[in-house]
């Protein structure tokens, strides 16, 4: 019905009014969309966690492949993932949008339907944002606000030599789906879903924090090895990583025998949004139990060592790899 309506027909404030009307109110949001600032009630003794992600057309998403609903959902999920990576509870999001003047309104409405679906899923409220005209590519900036009791927060810096290194879920699926899409192929649904609809590991992140099971943690957004490097550097430890233990999905593993280079995608491909964390060996039973109760695989992939320069990484056949860490780096790749 809205197909012919363009943003220029309703203007900035018409759009904001539509966003406001579509947003559900929550009791802890004292002031939501519509005033100069939003005002929310914070848990009295918690720390405020906040993080921002930019998503740029042609850099993070390509409208040839991504539909607007999925894009809206994904930009919330990837932000929530940063809160999960601290062990926190996601609570609020704000949304900055740069849109072209003749953008069809129904795209924007589908985008917001995706934002709302994800917000509902993670129980977060959209409380504000900013909307501007972009002369060129679309851009989206999502800020997430969350909270955590101070004693539970898991930074990247708390890992010790001798601890085990774990990863949730499976890795490489999103990167393989993207590689196939870029070649004009149709990835199997199991892989495509991981690319279009990444799911932030909020429950496992929160449980790891609540039960003090992880000493350092981050989410894998730029590739396992690159993000591992951040944890090792922040904690001043080295690592031994066993490629035979890498958790690969059935769909991913099916492609591996014909193309051993694919292992690079599992090690360096981006957008897994799985959690990578360190944990003392005596917590391993509790971690197995957490995996069983949540139904999410949590796999030990290596150990941490005292020499901060040590990197011993083997491939899926146990052969030592001579790899520089290579996550995605915006100004270098
Ligand atoms: P101001 O001029 O004070 O910055 P705006 O006119 O930009 O206010 O925005 C009006 C209200 O609409 C504010 O509460 C703002 O947070 C909200 N808002 C603007 N753009 C968005 C958006 N893209 N998503 C959610 N809320 C928005
Ligand atoms: Mg403004």
C-alpha cells in the first residue's frame, strides 16, 4: 500500500512519528522517543554498558542480497552481541539513520519491523535516535545500552596462562554463506540463516557472568583468529589452538573435503557472533552443563600459555599453521 510513498512525502518528522507510533512503551522507560533525550530507570548498583556499531551500505550489507526486515533485525542482533560479550543484560537501543530522500517508505517500515522483532526477542526497547538525509549510501548507527553488576562483568583482559579457551556455537558459517553469495551461488539454508539472521548469545553470556565461569570474553565479529588476538593481547597471554577441535556445522563441514582452503573462512571469516572466552579447567563441568541446559554447543578449542608471543595453531588435520592473525581491518584490507 505504501509502495509509492517516498521519504520526501512525509519528511523527517513524519518518519519519526511513524517510528514512535510503532514502538512499544516499557515501564522502565520514563521518556522514550519524542523529547530531547530519552530517560530510563537504571538498576541501582549496576554498571551501564554501552556500545555503538556503524553499518554502511556496500561495506556491511549489500541491498542486492539483504532484505530490509533482515537488515533491521541484524543491526540490533550485532549490537546486542556486544552486551552478551560482557556478560550483561541488553536493555535499550538508539538508532541513527542516514537515508536518501527518495527512499521508498515501505523499505523503511520493513526495516523497523525487523528492528522491532529483534528488540522483542532480546527484550530491549528502542528509546531514540536521529534521522538525516544522506546524499549517498545508506548508513545505520545503532547504540546499545545494557547493564551488569560490577562483580560479574567479563572484559577481554582477565585470562590467565593455563586456562582453557572455549567458543560457542559453530564458526565460519556466515563467512561461507557470504562467499557463496558473492560468487552468485545459493548457500544452503543453514548457512544463509547464519549470515542473514545472526543470533546474539545473550543467555550463555549472562550465565557465564552470573556464575563466574569466564575470566575473559569477547564476541567474534571480525574472525576467530583476529578476535582471539584481542583477548590474548589484552590479557598478555599466548595460546595453543587445536584446529581439530574447531566447531564446524554439518553444512560447513560438508564443503570442507572438496576445498581445504575453507578452513581459512572458519579461522578468519567474520560475523560469527559467537562468544570466545577463557575459563579455568576446574570450571569445565559447569560449562558442559551450561551447554547442555542451553542447547548451545560450547567447545574447548585450546589452552592459554604464559608467553604472550606464543601462537601455536593447528588446522583441522592437526598440522601446525604458520598464520599471521588476520581479522577484518577496515583501513588495511
Ligand atoms: P532533536 O532535534 O532534539 O535531536 P529530533 O527531531 O532529531 O530531536 O528527534 C525527535 C525525537 O525522535 C527524539 O526523541 C529522537 O530520539 C527520536 N528519533 C529521531 N530519529 C529516530 C530514529 N531513527 N529512531 C528512533 N528514534 C528517533
Ligand atoms: Mg536530532
